[in-house]
C-alpha cells in the first residue's frame, strides 16, 4: 500500500476514527494489525520476515538484559546481527554479488556455472532492519532497557507510517511513547495534516511532474543535447528530494496526528554550506544511524587523521551500498566520502582564502552552497543511472556542451512547469527557514484554512495521479 493511492485513503478513513475510539491494548492491536495490513497489501508473504525479526529481537533483548557478562551479551548481539543482516544480505545483495562474481570470473577467461535466483526485494527491508538492529545494539551497550511487552515492541518495528521508507526511528525515542494512550488533539491534528499535505504536494505535484523528463533523458542520454541533460540532473536532484522528503513528511504528519513524535528527516539540505552539514540535513535518520552504529564504532576521528579518513570512506561506501545492490550506489557513496575527506583537507584553507579576498559573508555562503549543490548533483548522476556506463554518458554529454541553447530544450512547457514548481518549493523553504511556517500560519486559524486550501488546490492542479511508487521503496 502506498500513500498516494485510493486504497490508502480508504485505509486511513477507516483506521483513524477506530484508533481514537479504542484504548489500551485494543488500540495497540489495531495499530499492529493495521501496520501488517498496510505492509502485507504489497505482498503478504514477506510479513513473515518482519514477524521473525520482531520475535527474535524481542527474545534476544530480554536475554541480553539478563546475561551476566559482556561475552554472553555479545553472543546474543551477534545472533541478532546475523539474522537481520542475513535477511537483508540475502534478499538485497545475493543476486548482485553473484552477478559481479560471474562477471569477474568471465573477464579472467573462466566459465562459471553460477546463476542468480531472481530474488524479489521486500519493500522497506533496509529501514525496518536498521530500526530493529538499533534496539538490540542499544541494549547491548546498556543504553536501553528491553521492552517487556511483545505487543508494544512489534508495533514499534512495524508501525505503518514509517515502516517502508523511514524515517528510521530509534527505540529509545519511540517505545516510551507507547506507555500511555494519546487522545485526539486538535492542534496536533492540524499541524500533522499540514505536514501531510505538504508531503503530498512535494510527491505528487513536484516529484512526479519532474520524473518523466528525468526518465527520458537517463534512458538514452546519448540522444539528448547537453542542455536537456543538465536540466534532467537538476530536476532529478529535486525529484529525489521531494519524493523522499515528501514520504517522510507524510509519515511524520500521520504519526503526529496519532499522537507520536518522530524526528525530522530533512532540513533544507540544498542550503548546506558544507558536505558535513549536508549530511546533518539529508536523510538525517540514516546519517545519524551510520554515525552512531558504524562510524563511531570504527573509531570515528579518535585514532589519527588517516584512520579518520578511512572511517569516513568506509562509512559512506557502506551507506551507498545500503541504498541498493548496484555499483552506481557504491560509487555514489565513494564520491561523498571523497567530498568529506577533501572538505577536511581544504575546507578551512578555502574559507581563509575567501576571507582574505574580503568576500562578504553572504557571498561566501552563496559560493559554498553552490559548490555543495554542484558536487552533490555530480554524485546524483551515478545514483540515478542504471549503470556506470550510463552515468559516464550523461557526464560526457554535459561536458561536451553540444546543443547548449534554449532552442534545443525539449518539452518546454514541462520544463517551465518544473522550474515553477521547484521555485515554489524553494520559496516556501526559505520562508520556513527564516520565519517558521508553523509560527506564521498554523497558529492563526484563518491562515491555516487558507494554506490547506491552497495546498489542496496546487495538488489538484499540478498533481500526477498515477499511484507512482516512492523512489525509496526500492531500498
């Protein structure tokens, strides 16, 4: 079940009133049953993976808290990691590594008889795997007490708003919110609805409007003039941002309506002045997870400059691989690792140079934002391309600057619509960044009604209603 579908609207229309009518364990049972229905609507067979991971991690968490020594706790943690990462590795990476191995052996003149299995990737497996893993790791570290109620724990793992595409919510933040029933709150419902509508606008009006142009250019980049490829890359940067942050907004908004607080997953990432800042603004729940459960355990920046660079590179490469079983994702992560290393090497010097040239602070910020956005787009080319060869075709097509003229822009109306929508997005984000959308609109009933009406009108006018799946469903 996806948010931008009639089935989901029917689901919500039934779920919400019944949810607030029930209390206690009956409400939890509804939340868990609704979550399983929400996920199983796509393919009920993969519900077994969530149930197995839930039950195993629940039992392991309880046993870990009773273990008398660190080695015993570590063994239990390894069981959790092997199970969760084993499921993730098999369903997401088995065919990828098999194909890569076959290709390598063939390049050496061998004829291996290995075959892929054509494995179907369960939707959202990367998200709920990391969410469940953080629970057992935190118990092992003695930063969290195990949840004694299996119903609450199962609901935490499978909660439908963020189940298939995040944000990745930590047990320490989410589980305590199950300790009491949350009554319907009008102010929370209004602020949640505002975020839901904003998320739908970003998804169906912006992301889905930009998608066809991007798809056409990346399908055959050699067939398009450089101006079209440049537009496609810029459009993709906003497509993936609006698609993914739109999902996060919808998830966070519905959670708020239900009485739960989720952390923000995006904070105007394209206004970042450095790559380290970018990763505190983009997919925050994943970047913080990688920091806390991978980068810091590897040593972080505690063992010298060389080790810091190694840990940064390894974290970003693995973060790229988390996104998908393709060398394009690995290279995307590698590029961001390079960016972070170069920033540490030359960032301070670059800032000193601009100060020495007496650049005004606003110009320094503008230059830094432009550089971060430019190199982020270079990385997005690899992220979007089906293979490395296609990515290089896009880059070569842009670098050639052949046909770089407005007359060569195809589908001019679509392009103008795309720039209009992205301009609207940036205007709202700048307004929110400077003055706060919530303070400006949501606290005043008249502005609230007007903003809801405008969003609904924009969705109706510009929306693409084809039940297009969210990009991050494939991860």
